[in-house]
């Protein structure tokens, strides 16, 4: 059988006509309150609504417990409860105010975090872009380095060939220099002989007639020596030109080797 109990009293809309109602265990006090109150009239601005709320706020056991108290006990409980209630309300207001401030600060902090997160995302995207550019630049640099290495290898080969050519030309220059020195010595020797012949000719002026044949031979010899000397001078100039060309080629090759 379903148990029921009587509420502390549910008024049907006025200060008079107090009638306790039987409440089923499946029905809450709130269900009874909302069924008896009206939205248009029953507000906490009216005495009847406030009294009904107080009468129906507590279960029957608590009503009977308070009814069993003495007048002094009720008075003391009221004073203590009211003081604690007001102190608790005061603390709740203070904490509520602090909570509101903390909430506002948290909202500002959250907005700042969101803004910083967006800025970080932008910076991260920019960083990724720069990283891509850097990778592209590194690849290009690697290709250019490989091409530069190939060019250096080719230049080293050309320099090696040029060095061998320079060594060969230096040997030829040394050989030609020896020939030029020999030609110079021959020329000087011929000049000495020519001077001796002139001396002999001057000393034999008186015997020109008798020595005509000898003079003719000497002139012929002299002419041969002159031709030979001129030929040697021409060869010497040619050798000098070759030596200058070789020296110029050697200097260019040396400059190329220095640059490499």
C-alpha cells in the first residue's frame, strides 16, 4: 500500500482557509507548490505567496521537530540561523563578486590566448613558407656547387695541360737563348776578324797592285762574313721574336694558373 504524509500545510490561495493536503511519496512538494500557485498573482511581493512558501518549504518531519522545540529554543535557533544565514550571504556576495572579476579576467586571458594562438598560427605558416624557401635555396646552392665543382675540375685539367705546355716552352726558350748567345759570340768574333782585316788592309796600301788578288779574296771573304753576320742578325731577331712570344704565352699561362 502506498504511503502518504501530510505536508506542513498547503494554502489554496489565501491567508485564511489553511488545509493540510495529503502528499503521495511519488509527488514532490514542488509539484504541489506549482499546482497551487498562479503565475499571474502569486509572487514574493505578496504576503500570502511568501507565507505559503514558508509553510510548504519543509517536510512534515522537520515541521514536527521544530514544533516540539520550546519558545526559547525556537528563538535561539532563529537568532543563530539568521546570523549564520546573513554571514553566509555576505560571504557568498563577496565570493560572487570575486568570481565575477576572475571570470572577467579569465575571459580577457582567454581572448589573449586566442589572439596569441592565431598570431602563432600565422607565424608558423610564415615560418613554414620561409623554411620552404630555404629548402629551395639549399637545393639551388647544391646544384650550383656541383656545377662549380665540375667547372673547377675542367679548369684544373686545362691548367695541368697549360703547365706542361709552359714547361715545354721554357725548355725551348732556354734552348733558343743558348742559340742566341752563340750567335752573339760568333758575331763578336767576326767583328774582331773584320777589324784585323781592316788593319791588314791599311798596312798593305803600298802593295795594292801586288796584292789585288789577295784583296779581292779578302773582300769576298769579308762579304761572306757580312752576309753571314746579317743572316745571323736576322735569325737573332727572329729568335728574339719567338722568345718574346714564348715569354708572353708563359706569362698568360702563369696568370691563368694564378687565377685558378
